[in-house]
C-alpha cells in the first residue's frame, strides 16, 4: 500500500471529526501546495459542514482593525458616539476560518488569533473602546511551506489534526464515506457523549510517553474521541475511538520514541484459534494505555528520528545566523509599524485616519463644553492629544571589520588558514549584502587595506595580496578598528569587529619595540573598544591556545574562540555564532 493510500483515509476522517466539532477540536493543519488534492479535501469539508456554517479566508497580511475590529469612524462621526466595527474574528463566530499560506502569518496575527481561540471571545480595548464579543470557530491552516518553512508552532498547537497531503496523488483520493446528514446528526448527539476517566488517563500517559509536552494535545484528543463516538452513534467513547484520537492527534506531535519493553515469551495460540481472532482477543485484554500507545506508534512516520534531527540542525543554524543589522525606529523611512501619540514636529508624518479615530469618541462632549455647533454640518474638534504619528521601522546594514594579524608570529603558521576563513565570511556577507572592511597589521603599524564595501572581488584581491612578516602592533590594530567602527556607526550601520591574532603584541603604538609596553597598550585599546559597545570576536590563531589572546578578548568583552587545529570552515562557523540580532531604538 502506498503512502497516499494510507494518508487520505485519515485526512477524510479528520475532516469529518472537525466538521462535527470545529471549535472543540480547534482545527486542521493541511500541509500541501495549492493543487487538486488539497482542493479535493477542502471540497469534502465544505460538503460535510452544515450550509449555515460560514467559511471565511484569512490572508497572510491583515491589519488589526480588519482582524479584531475597532472604531467605525464613519458611523461614529455620523451618530456622535463611539460605534464598534466588528472584525473578521467576530464575524466568523460559529464558522470556519481558512488561513491561507499559514506559514507566512505575522507573529502579531498568530498571537491575536491564539488569544481569541483560547478565550473564545474577541476583546477590543483600543480607540477608547472596551468590548468583549463572544466568538467560537475552527481554523483550517493551509501550510504551503517549502523545506523547513512551517506554520507557526503556537497556532498548530491549538489545532487537533495535522495532515500532510504532499505524498497523496489525485488518483488515490476518494469520497468522504459519510454524508452531511451523518455529520448533522452527530453534531446533535455530541453534547451527550461521555468519556471514561481511564480513557482520559490513557491519552495523557500516551502523550507523556511520546514526548508530547503540550497540555492541549490530550484535551484535543479527548474532543476528537467524543466526536468519533458521536459519529458512530454511541453514547460513550469506546476503545476504538480512543485509538483513533491517538493516531490522528498524538502521532503527528511525537518528539521521541518510547523505550522498547523487554519481550516476554508467550505461548502459541491453540491450533483451533485463527490468528486474527487470537490477535483481537489479546488486544481486547491488553490495558487501554498500551493499546492507545500502540495505536499512536503505528501512525508515527518511519523517518521520524531523521526528521527530528534535521529540524534540530535547522533550528541551530537559523539561531546562529539570524537577521543582521540594527532594527531602528524612525519617523521618516522604512516599513510602517503602527502609530504613536506625538506632536507635529519636523519630519513627523501625521496619520490622519488614526487621528480622526482618536478624536471621534469625544466629539459630543467637546461640543458641549466648548459650545460649538452640533449636527451633520458641525466641524470636528481636534486637540493636540489626538495627533497620531506614523512609526516606521528600518533595518540598517551590517559592516564586518576583519582585523588580520599578518605579523611574523602568525604569518608562518596561520595566515593561510585565516585567509581561507575570511574568504568564507566574505562570501557569506556578499549573500547578505553586508559591507566588509579589511585591516591588516604587521611591522610597525596597522593599515586599512579595504574600506567598507560590498564588492567581493575587491575584498578577495586585497586579501590575496596580503603579505606576512614583521612585528605585531596589536594596539594600533585595535585602535584602527575602533576608529573605523565608530565611523561606520556614524553612517547608521551596525559594525562588528573580527580580530584574528595570536595575541603576542611586541610593538607599541609609536612603533618602538618592547613586549611589556606593547601588551599593556593592547589591553588599554581593548578596553576603549569595549566602551564603545561594538560587538567583537577574537579568534586565537596561534598553533596552541595562548593566554595573551584570551586576555585581549576578556578586556574587550568579546567572544573568544581558540581553534588551534581548525580549518577554514570551522573558523567561519565560529564567527557566525556571534552574529545575533541586535535591536535598538532611535
């Protein structure tokens, strides 16, 4: 039997159970691209739902006013009192919300949707309003993500069923097997269906054994079992219904496989018993917890461990890379991210619509206190406190400043390896469209070989022509990196310093030799760089880790990486670990 032939029946059953109790089961996550298979499943769901149940689409980008509702500006100005406009989540009460491209929903939208699903009500506290509108609905999240793109975990946690229709061909799709009349009758029977305490305990124990940490999963499994019992026209949940709930609700959430128990020798069945009858007898006599666990394990994908490992690797990689640049809040440029109360100063952009929303609820009171004209021809009374200024968010570019030790103590041992690491980092910066700069120090001074640029060719050419040999003017190099980092920051960019050295300073800033004075000046320069708040990484490029480089990193409050036997790829990964998003306000 193919994978599609096994998945499609479960997908149809999930649609039937969801149609019986949309709000109780939360919803269904369908992972599949747009196509006839997904359209077939949606058509089956539409056919099972009662005609009175509305289905509304939730686009990936939606504003708070459209989603939750708020002040109806036109009606408020016309009637002279605050009038509430119902949002999408309030209008869908008793229906089904179809979240298109769920993997692209904004975090704020997911948070608001989750709050409404939990409270079963839309709470509006904005624009001078305070309203609570009851709303119960189910969600169908259409996940069209590619590779590691997934629908938000916080949303999926609130949905009972998760079906992957990607492996299902159109030829293996069939009919629902139940009718809309069966679903309507089951919806009427559902309130009277009961479930025993041992069945609830078995689902909870099975969830714990399979590594399902969420407390919502057993609750959703109980509701799915009750819906299955209602569909079978039984007044109480039976063992088969609990097994079905474990397979559909718990199995997609598995994060670990339970330890296999030691097998015990069993007697052979009597010759007169058929094998199927013997298996059924042993299954009926087995504890309910074991049966539920076995049902969930049977539905676990065979490549579960491999997928979990790949997911962990993707998470660690995404956490190490992150978004680069400084998130800045400014009044003029960038992406609009809301409004704030403010004054009409130079450069501020007045949001006329939000200003009217702020002023509208107070018009009747202001006209009474000021004795102004009332009626349809009355002018609006706007005060300074009503002004709403649009806020913009922009992400500045990142500039990575490479400070490379090309002195005699490093050139013979690690300079070639450092060049390889910088090559990898340059390619990474080019992909991100970040700027790079290169400072080399050897002999008596530090030299800026490459000002901040996005040209990969220029950076590689400067790196290839870098000679080696001479003294180690470490203090001059750190001072040059500080000067360049402050200049980069002055342009609105976010600098990062990557210092590659063995820490053996032996040349002072004035060019005079002397190890003790040179090391003292290097520590002082490191402290000055720390005071600027510029993030830095110190990579010890010596053959063996030395305390000198670690001391410089400590004075600089930088990440210290000792890689005595590393190749270029490991050096590159060590620098990327230090790259975390930095948020700032301006």
